[in-house]
């Protein structure tokens, strides 16, 4: 690239990036403006000896890659950088960025074509439980149906299930051919496999019309807020972050907190979750379970939705969740009859997330521990009765 970069001239027809546009989407729109049949042609111009791998687009970091695209598209490096997942690097512990010398060089070091750009980068194999670098992408069907449609970078957030603009579920795959959508597709509006217009599966409509769907929308808006997206709550009078305890924590701790709740919820299982679910929310969870394909992390979606619902209810709902956790602990073989004085193991006890959850649980413990385990059992089993379930099933561990 560095040998022939002086021969690279800007494309005669170019487009400008949209706010929060994904780099693959931007290249698709550019190729369309040029009349190219395939957007892949932009990754390896005939006149250049350098090429870019499609799989590298979401995490583009080499200087030579940015140089090539900057010259072709007549865009500054910073504009290209904002269309990659590195834009979210501030969500992670920045001290980890210097641990991988292949991705982070001192500013005084000599710059080579294979060197990383001089911008904050996501370390490899770090943060991918939160971000998706896959060549496929989830999509909001209504966004793609509008004039000048484009893919949003934040659709790659694994902890995002809805569109902040249209307030509907993101679609994982085409309901017509059941294929996933690639980000570098010939048309932003049509499925590259069956060539049908991108649309939402009808199974999602019932979930979106459910009253408890608002807790998922509100949780997703908070997630985007933590990721640096300017959330607009105008016209959403019933939405508020006021009672969501997560809204006060630094963004760098938000996703570890979500992951800790996901882990604990997966331990509980549905039999114990029914000890704090409301019948209405359980109904929505069942609808949501039918919406997402099992192989595409359905359980992750359900755990995330449950976490948002817990926090949307403030302290009362959080304490019901802690009831379920405490009840699960006292049922474990060999556990003492003493009321649990800690929620669960979250790794480093000095970590902010551990201390945050510990402090919340301490408030719960101070209120309920004096009442004893019999009162705990009564509270949990009474809630389970709301689902029409035999409380004895709880102790047998069967459904």
C-alpha cells in the first residue's frame, strides 16, 4: 500500500457517513453511488497491491487500511474510526489497552503500514461478550425501509435488542429464507439471499404489543446512553431512568453489571425465577422466547430482558429478585440454615460491580434477615402461587 498509495485517487462519486453508521453499510452506499455490482471491490482496488479483509471491517485498526480508505473515500481517519467498534473502547477498562503490544504502540514509535492507528483501540478477544464483530448484523426493518437507509453501528451491541428510533425488536434473520443478513450486502434494503425486502417476523408483533415490553425498551435506551448515544426521551412520557439504579453508575461498569446478573439468572433457572416474576412478565418472556431463534442466543435475550425488567421496577422488584437468590442459596445441598448474608460470587471483591451489588443486597438483608428463612420461603412461594403452580414443585426441583 505504501509503495503505490500515491497512485490511489478519490472515487469520483462518494457519499458522506450518517450518524452512527456502520462501516460496512457506508461502503455499500458508496459502491451503489459508483454503480459497482459488489461493494467488495472497494476493499481491493485494482491499482493497489493492498487489500482489506471483509472480516476486519468492524474492528479495522491497521494504518494501511485506513490510508487506503481515506484516499478512496476522501475521508479523514477519524471519520472512518467512528464507524468501527473501536468507537466503544471507552466502555472498557482502558488499562487493558496497553497489554497487547500488537494493538497499542507508543506514540513515539515508528509508524509502519501494519501498525495500528493512533486511536484508542479495543484489545482483541476483549469485550466480545458485549460487541459483535461478525460479518452478519441484526437489523431494524423499519430503518431499512426508509429513504437513504443505512445500518447502525450500535446494532452490533450484543446487549441491545430493540431500535431506539422505532421501538421495535431488532431482527436476527430474514423471515422468508431464514438466512442472516451480512453487513456488506449489495443492497441495504433487501435480503442478499432471497432478494426480498427486509422485514420483521410477524412473531415479534405480539411481543412488542405486550405491556411489559416497555421495560425492555427503557433498558435498551439506558444501554445506548451508556454507550454514548444521545437518547431522546421526548414523547416517551412513561419512560424514565429516575428509579433505575444502574443509571448512576459509570458506563465502564454498566456492562459488567449486566453480565453479573445474567450469570446469576442462569443459575436460578425458570423454576426459581417464577418466585419473583409477575404473571404478566412471564407471559411476555414466553412470547419473546418464540421470537428469537434458539441458535442465536435466545437465552441471552431472555436474561437481558429479565435484567431490564428487574431494574425498571426499582428497589421493590430488585428485593423480590434478591428473595429468589436467597431462596436458591438456602436450598443448595449443605448450605447452613443461616440467612444468606451475601448475594453471589462476582469475582474480585474489590471490583466496583461487586461492591455495588453488595451494597444493594445489604439494604435488602437489613430489612428481611431478621424475619428468618420461614418468612423468606413464604414470600417466594406466595408469588409462585400467582402462576398457578404447586409450591411443592419448588422444593422438588421439578416442573
